[in-house]
C-alpha cells in the first residue's frame, strides 16, 4: 500500500531493492543531481509535490511502502503504469532487466514518435546511452512499412511489416519474463505488464515468426 509521507530512508531502501541509485532517480524524474543531493543531505526540504512524485515513481517501479518505514518489492503478476512518469518507470525496468545481460527484447507494432512524445528528453537520452553500453543484448523492433523514424539503431535491429498487420498506437513489449501491453491515446500512455514467462515466451515465438519473414533495415 502507499502512504502520504515517506522518508528519505525508505526512498534509499526502495532504490536499492530495484537496483538503482539516487543518480538514476534524478535522471528518471529530470531532477538536478545537486538538488536531489540537497534533499537527501538535509540542506533543503523536499516539497510535498516532489515527494509525491518520487513515491509514485518508486511504486510504479515495483516498490511497496509498508508500515514502520518499511519497503518491499511488489511481486504481483500484473502491474499497471500510466502517464509519462509511469512510462519512465517502465522503461527503467526494461533498462535494468537488459543490464543483467543475455536477454532478448522483442517489440512489435512500434511508432517511435509515441516514445518521443511520452518520455522526457533527458531520460530518453539517458536510456539510449545506457542501453548502448549493455553487452549480450538482442533487441528487435517491428515497425510499419515506410516508417523511417528510428531512435535506437545503435543497439536495436529494425524490420518493417505491412500496414495491414500494423495497429496504430498499440505496442507489445517482451523482455525477460515480462510481457507489456502498451496503448497510446489522448497524448498519454497506459501500460499493463504480465510477469509470466509462459506468456512472454509464446509471444516471442509469434514475434520471431513474423521477424524471420521480413528483412532487416540497413
């Protein structure tokens, strides 16, 4: 469950649970690192609105806050993200999963303008930089035939599919043992994640059947 007021200690503990640090938090929320450091060292108080933003981002990233300043991981099999902040939390999870190495990422039905419109530019740049450093990653994206807007070619392979089997503003994202269903509408984004290896693996089989019938974009 969530609480109206969380502590600095809970924030640090929550970041540790999901394998992130204060610098990652600053990048994700577009906060200056010096400003965030002032919050953590007591040089400045955290505005209530900012504290709520940090709490929501951590909860979206899979952290649950409990009584007596406790934290734990959300192990629910279905997680929902919403809005730009939720999108950042989702993409951070993708990045952290990729950092573990030896991973296949399959993304279908992609118009990357939706990513650009819903991710803060600072985070998008941070994401691409960090993903480019990842070793042993096999990342593949299916886009609509004729699309030439690619933002992640340094670490992603792209292939085009006919417009007849492309559905606008709905994407599917398989990474690790998770399958994400993403919808973009009314200048916003909603994400539902299924933490289920069987569903994820079955999607990858279908994805690769389509992938193998279309040429890589040079």
